[in-house]
């Protein structure tokens, strides 16, 4: 299961972390859900880092499915919109495939 947690401070995103593999497909087979989660996540990170140029700290481990993004300071409006888009996409995937494979949570920090 992939667990996705969005961290907020006073309702404003200040980062997220994701861990685990969806496990939708049998071991050794291509996992369409894990791929979809990865595409949404990496696209969001790349947009924030390369297009918006918000300063971030990024940690990742491809083997375990871990990725963590923290903003260094208050995120720009464009980054917040991109995170809203990521949440929207992930929640739709969770609704389609079930919370057995993907959970989307929010944490006030």
C-alpha cells in the first residue's frame, strides 16, 4: 500500500511524504497504480523545482517507494495549485482502486 501524507500549517501546504508501493499488481508484473502515483508525484516535484523554482528539500528512496518534499519557506501560489492538483489526482486514484492500495491523508503540523 502507498501512503501519501500532505503536511499543512494553518491550512497551507508545507510539504508531503509518500511511502510504500501500491501492490495492485502481482509481484514482478507492471503495477499500473504504482506507475500512476509515481507520474503524478514526480511531475509535481519537477514542476515545483524546475518551473516554479520554489526552494525545497527532497529525499527519496526508489526501492522503498519513499519520497519527501519540504518547502524552505512559504510556497508560491503556483506550487500550492500544483499540490491541489496532486491531491485531486491521488484522491481519484484512491476512489477508483480502493484504500487497500492507496491512502491520502492530511496532517496539521
